[in-house]
C-alpha cells in the first residue's frame, strides 16, 4: 500500500506557500481531527521527553546502564503502546501515512517492548537495549514535535531538518539494537520453551517461539530497507521539494 505524493511539490519554497498549505491541510482534516492530533502529538512529545530525562538522570546518578530498563519500563510501555493509535489514525484516514508502513513500524516496536524486553527479564540489562531505547527516544521527540509544530503552523527549520536527517543514523542504530537484543534472548527462549506450544495437545497445533524469533530476525532483511528507502524518498521530497510518485505495493 502506498500513496501518491504529488501534493508535496515545492512545499517549503516560501513562507506564504507553507502557510496556505497548512491552512488547507487543517481545513481538509477538520477541526476535531486537528485538535485530537495536536493533543496526541503534544502528549507523545512530552512522554518521550520524560523518558529521555529519566534515562539521562539514571545514567548520571548510577553511572551504569544496568537497571535502566527497569527504571523506565512503565513510561516506555505506556507511550509505545499508546502509539498503536497511529495505525488507527491511518485506518480512519486522518493521517495520510501508509497503513502498511505505520503497521510495520509500530508492530515491531510493540513486539520489542512486550514480547521481548518485558517478557525476558535476563536480557533487560543488555547494552543493545540501551541502543534501541536511545534511538527510539531521539527519533520520537523529533517526530512528534515535527507533527505538533506542523499542525500549529510554526515549524522551525531545525526540527524539519532533524526529522529528515537523524533517521539516517538512528534507524540503523535502532535496528542493530533490536536485532542484538532478540539474538541475546534466543538461548533463554530455547532453554525455557516460553510461548511455545508442543504436540500433542487437544487442538493439534504446535508453535515454537524460538523459530518465530529467527524468522522475525530474518524478516528485517526485506522490511528494514523498504522503511529506510521510504524515509530517504520522504527526505528528498520534504527537504529538497522533489516530486516523487510511489508505486502501489
Ligand atoms: C509481530 C512481529 C512483527 C515484527 C516485524 C519485524 C520486521 C521489522 C522490520 C523493520 C523494523 C524497524 C524498526 C524500527 C526501529 C526504529 O524506529 S529505530 C529509530 C529510528 N526510527 C526512525 O527514524 C523512524 C522513522 N519512521 C518514521 O518516521 C515514521 O514512523 C514512518 C512510519 C516511517 C512514516 O513516515 P512518513 O511516511 O514520512 O509519514 P509520516 O511522517 O507519518 O507523514 C505522512 C503525513 O502524515 C502526517 N502525519 C502523520 N502522523 C501524524 C500525526 N501524528 N499528527 C499529524 N500529522 C501526522 C504528516 O504530517 C504527513 O503529512 P503531509 O505533510 O501532509 O504529507
């Protein structure tokens, strides 16, 4: 699933043009949707800022990453789970993001939070957890403040620039953190057989979480480049005003 992006032509070439574009966008969205999205984006920016401050404070006080996840897990779980609404926003059409792109992005995060880091306590102190936490946090503060300022029609160039440049480094760093964390979980999952269903059972089904994790890791190979190149195309469109027409997937 994809969307045509011809509307992006010349966006950002003049302030008056940007103002008209923002006003037109608000009218198209309707005031209820705009108000909800503004509230949602402010709440999410604040949530990820709280997480960032908590992580910096923890490290400054303790001087180690050990125990960091435990200390911030409630806030992380709350705000990352809240982000499921992003899929709903796409489905009901109040944001034009592809459902597929948002779905892969959000579900991989939910999976990392609940089915990996929350469920497998021995890996919570891995350095790789810090890697993806830092990448996610910086990304989300930038992304949600970008949406907020855009909706309020006062988008500082620095935030626009950060939104479409930081990911170049943060995406690979985040993905490396996620993959290394799943990798670190494998021996524990194999040993305990957690979340697995063995035969025989009355439903006659079997499921092996260990192999599911291996398949999930392998699925990053085709999926991650698609998200990354999608963001590179968005970068060319938003920062350089290029007209890009995406093919339907
Ligand atoms: C069950 C197990 C599943 C496992 C699956 C495993 C496979 C996973 C493989 C891939 C794994 C990826 C893991 C990710 C890790 C990380 O995140 S690491 C940290 C770095 N991450 C990033 O940099 C993330 C980059 N991604 C994004 O920015 C986006 O999330 C996106 C989903 C890729 C979408 O970007 P884009 O297409 O540019 O769309 P939007 O930014 O959403 O904008 C489109 C238009 O919609 C408007 N809009 C969107 N949301 C809002 C909002 N909340 N409020 C207001 N407006 C919004 C936006 O303004 C745009 O409008 P226009 O300007 O009018 O076009």
